[in-house]
C-alpha cells in the first residue's frame, strides 16, 4: 500500500498494525536527520521499521511487504526527549504566565510558584485530577513530537495518586520515565512506596515505562530517598536551584561522594564550582529548563558552564503553568541564549570565545543527550538500526518552512507544533498527518476543565482570565 504525502493530500488512513511484531513500515523518501554519526544524514532516504524497531536507514531500501508512508517533503528524525516536565500541572496551564519561583520580597513576587502551585493547588489534588492532567499533558507533548519524557510527579499524596500517574502515562502510550517524587499529607507513602512501585510496574526494562527516584535535597530525610533509589537500581533525580538556598547542602553531598552517573540534576543554577566539577567528574547528567529558568528567577541557565566542563545537557520544559512544553521553544531558547553570551563577548573584543552552539547541537540536546541522561540511549534518541522506532515526520513543505534549504536549521529556527505531521512511538503511529490517534480529545478536554474547576474552587483561588501581575509595568500614557 502507498499513501500520498502531505497534510493536504487527503484523508488516507494510517497503515494498520504499526508497531505490531513483524509488521513492516517503510517511511520513504524524506530528508533523514538520523542524529547518529555512524548512520549519517540523507537528503532523501528511507527508514524501515519492523515491529517496534528501526531495521534500516538508507536510500532506496528494499522492503517487500511493507506499508509505505510517503515522506517526500518531510524531515524524518528521532522523536524529541524532554527530561523534566510536571504533567500533573496541565490543569493549571498558564495560571502563572508572569509568575516567579518564590516570594523574595519584591512586589512582583506576590503571586509565585511556591505559594500557589506547591502550597495551595498541589495539596488538594485527588487521584482523578492527577490522572487527567497527566494523560492530557502527555498527549499534548506527543502531538508536538516529544516521544519520551521524564515526568516529575510531585503529587504522591497516597499510593492511589501514584497508581493514577502510572496509569495515565501508560494510557498515553508514550515512552515515559515515571519520576517518583514527593507527596504531602497523612496518606503519603513517599519514599518507601518506591519499592512497591518498582516491583509492581517497573520490574521489566523492556517496556515503554521506566522509573526514576526523586531525591530532593530540600526535603528532610532526603538521604533515605537516595538510598532507596540506589537500592532499587533506578536513577536519582532532583531539582538543584540556588533560589531555594540549596547550594550549601549540594556542596555537602558533593564532598561526601554521593554523586554518580545515575544522577539527573535539574537546573543547576547558582551552584558552586566545586559542586559542578564533582558532578562532571562523577558523570552526572544536567537537565536545563532554559525558558523557565530565565522567566521565573531560577538563575541564569548554566549552559556554558556545563559545556565548559565537557557536560552535554538535555533540555526540559518544566511547568506549563508558566511556559509551553514544546521542544521548538526549548531548542530556540538554548540556541539564542548561548549565542547571545558568545556574541556579546565577541563584540566586547574578547578573543578566547566559546564555540557558538549550532542548530544541530541543540537538536542533539533535545534527542540523544536526553536519551543518555534518562539512561534510554540504548533504546531511543537517534535513528539507529536496532533502536526502538521513535520517529517523527516534520512537514518542510509548510508555509513557515518552504523552501527547505537547511535541515537542522529548519527544525530549530523555523518550525513549531504545526509542522509535526506524523509521530511514531516504538513503531506505532500515534499522530498521523496532523491528527493525534486513539484519543478522544473533546471528552478529555471536558474532564480536564472539570478538574481545573474543582482545583481552583477547592484552593479558594478565583479563575481570572485577565489577572494583572501584582506589579505590572504601567502602560505609557496616551501620546507618550
Ligand atoms: Zn521542575
């Protein structure tokens, strides 16, 4: 069977049975950006998928019996990887567009993340609120080409809350790392329940879902969660944010030799040179949420710091209460920020400049380096024969990108969600010609809105579509 390419080509159906054992699907004639130096790039080539696996990448592949997806005009590349996202906040999307992290005494800090999201909203979530936000947030990221995520769910108020997270991630049908972080209240079984969760849901690594242990150092007894994480042999992840006064604790555990290649450090703003060097030497991974760090006063994203130490960061979206979770925004932010610093240094006459980040560099952060950080690089992060077929097709014939003159450039500097034409996770087609499959979005949206209404009312927070920031810059007077 052959299917014509392009969203405008008509209502043809997605090939049936994609991802099933033995099913062959040939993605034909696209510009292939494999992100694997051994495989290389092709102006026009095919990607052959067998079952859930990439079988071959190259021009004119012989693929008898395969369903053919016409990828002419498309960029074919590995799905994006977001190494830190809080799906449970989907119902609170945009509640804090102008907010900062904590109230540090300035008037604009009155409506802030810590007081409102963590101390009010998140405390009143029921398992059904967790489920719908997790599922909807996950599907929304599939729609934008993010095939793998680490979901940092700080919402484990009871084992039922934890089960709701796992069920939602599973129902979304995406590659997800379940980040078992804290919960609050009398019902919480964090961190001990990690052992049950590992056994019940994550005893096999041969599945879409894997597990990470949350080891936040702002929580009393954090030693316990680190120990459990290492006992059950999953990576230990944590937020490391200077704004929260963590630098001295982080130095202590650095000196005590706690850091290892199983650590995922999120943000790393405001940390000491000693802590950085210890993290680099230990082979720890750093996840940077560049737009959020800039907007919410986490501190300057330490992108250059990581690069100078030879660390390759991944990118993460963090919270949709303040910023969209699409990978194009993440890549563009990292690209423009790092270049702004280097360009300023060049203009100031400095002669020893760091290398400018390229489009390919930030795509690598958003694919391969994310896979490495989440310890999924044996499975995903590049189009490599033998890896799982997490593949996206980006429409380069669209009005915002055509004519195509540079493939990595088009992805980073021109594209957005509207270009994400088709998405496969482990060989299974989840988005087809611009439409998400297997999701009743109208029904899910109603459930998300109902959950949102409950959360605002139970938290005693009014829904205000035009709420002004507490210290908004006054608009200039007329004629000024
Ligand atoms: Zn976070």
